[in-house]
């Protein structure tokens, strides 16, 4: 399967487009924060090796099941007290959410160049070596399949270079179904319309992939969707719960 060619367009909310954007890994050190956190939790020295440091009885038992939220996710989400905690380890504030909010402000000012409503807490994803990521019946999906507003724009940020079966697979246009991997270097992010079907295949690369998902809506087209809730955290799709705004520079 040939990887998709990424097109750069001026309108980041234009339909059926994939945009690749570079960002400063020294200014927003997601990889360093996550790597140090995982080392403190498990002794794992690199995110790509996380599957080697999770106890076997804490790993999913089937390639397609249980991979949306696992013991490894519980450890990962302990990187900041703002997330809901399972309590396996004590959450510490190492500045992860502060870095995330600074990152959103950077995207707002330098990429989208307009005010954004954004996902208040990013989703942290793990695609273990030898596994899919996602639920058993929704490997390939649109976020709106889970009641997300159609106006959302998806932003995908892997914290290491990823390719092939360890990357996200996505169609190039609505309903075309021509799924192919997005081969992407660390320091790049992918922006894509939420109407595109995307997901994962069985990861045979020998490396676990950790990535951040975040969703934004240009404020000028945002409307409350408080009658619907996010599938994992059960948060209402409205400001103050699922969404937030950057106010007064932070």
C-alpha cells in the first residue's frame, strides 16, 4: 500500500484534506515529558518499547480487544493530575497540560490564525507492538460515529517517528476507503477533516506507538452540543467540559 501524499492547503477546515505541519520539539517537549514519565513508572527508556515493560498479565489478551484503554493507558494518563486517575501510581504535575495549552495557543496563532475551541484534555493513544488501537468493532471509524460534532478538525501528534503498520491509516477522500499509512517524522503533526475514516491495522513494526489526539473547532462556527457525550470520558461536548478556549494568553 502506497502512503498517502500529504497536501498543504490554506484552509485547515477544508473538507477531505490531509495537512502535514512541522512544530518545534524543543519548545513543546511532549516526547521528553512522556519518556521521563514512563521511565519513572516502569523503567521503560523509550516509548517505542513500552510493550516490553508492561507485565504480561496487564497486556490485552487479544489483538482487537481491550486496546482502547489498558493498564498502560492508566500509567500514561498519570502524567498529569488533570486526567482521571486509576490510582495505580501517583499522578504528578510535570507540566504536561501546561505544555499542551501552550501548544494549542501556538497552533491558534501560527497555523489556524483564528480563535479555536479546543479539546480541553488531549486523548493519549497507545498502539502496542502486535496490536491494533481502538475498539474491536471500530478499528476504522470517524469520530462523529461516537457523536463528535461534524465541525471538529482532528490533529494527530505522534511522539516518535512512525510508519507502516505502526502509524495511523486514513482514507484520502470521503468514503473512498483507500486506507494507507501516514508515514510521519517526530516533529510533524497531521491535520485532517473529521469526516475522513481512519484507524489502525495490526502493528507488526516491533515498536509501540504513542500519540496525542486533539480536536479543534474554529470559534466562529462553534455551537454547543451539550446533549451528546464523549465515548470514553463521558464529557459533554460543550465549553467548560469537553472543550475550552485560550483566554488571556493561557
